[in-house]
C-alpha cells in the first residue's frame, strides 16, 4: 500500500542565503541529528548558477529485530540529489532509499524557495511517499516503524535548521 505525506508549507523568517548556509551545516555529518550517521558526496557539478550535489546519506535505524533480520540491514542508505538554483533562489531535494528498496520504497521531494509575499523569508515544503511491498505479513509493522522514524526526523530537521540559523546570526 502506498502512503503519502504532504507537509504544510513551513516559513523561516530568514532570507534564503541564511537558510541555505544553515542547511549545509548538516553535511557531511551532524551530531545534532542522532540517527544521521553521515554522508558522502557521490557527484557534484556547479556552473555558477546551478549547483547539483548527489549524496549518499546514512541513517541508523531503530527497528524491531525481526525486521532487521528480514531486511538484513542495520543502517538505511538514501541517495539524495540537491539542486540549488542561485538565480531562482530555490533548492530542490529529491531522495530515495537505496537500502532494502525491493521491500520498501521511500521517495521524498523537498523544496526551499523565497516566500511569495516577503523576499526576506524562506518557505519549505515536503512531499513523501512510502510503498511497503511483501514483508511476509509484517507490512503494518514496517509502515508504522517507517512513518514514526520519518515524522521524528521531520521535526528534528526543522529544529536543527533553526539552531544553525541562530548560530549563523551570532
């Protein structure tokens, strides 16, 4: 069954450049996000207007032992593609899980952009889908686990970004 998540638009009352500096502080590793084990850049291009960074991101997973055994994983790996357009002042982020993708597929699209009514503010929107395939009758457990982890990471991500914004302002 495919589940979808659409976040309400979140507004940071800070300019785009500040929000982007704060966002970049998450990489290559961020001790403020306990489940985030790190990342590595797979590919990077930059023509001065548009920068594209493809990263492999690693997350520790806290799931029931039976799921760990079925999926044969201790960490989740996501491939994340970030496209920063400096002229349009947008950052599009697409991520898909590489780990156990034959059993569970998680895709996410996020975008940061300038607030339409205030050029000094930055908006954030997030959309994700999750498709749990056959897991020998454990599909509901897997769905609950993935949704719980995902919701925790969304909340933590917003808190961390605000923390880094305040750090930059100082």
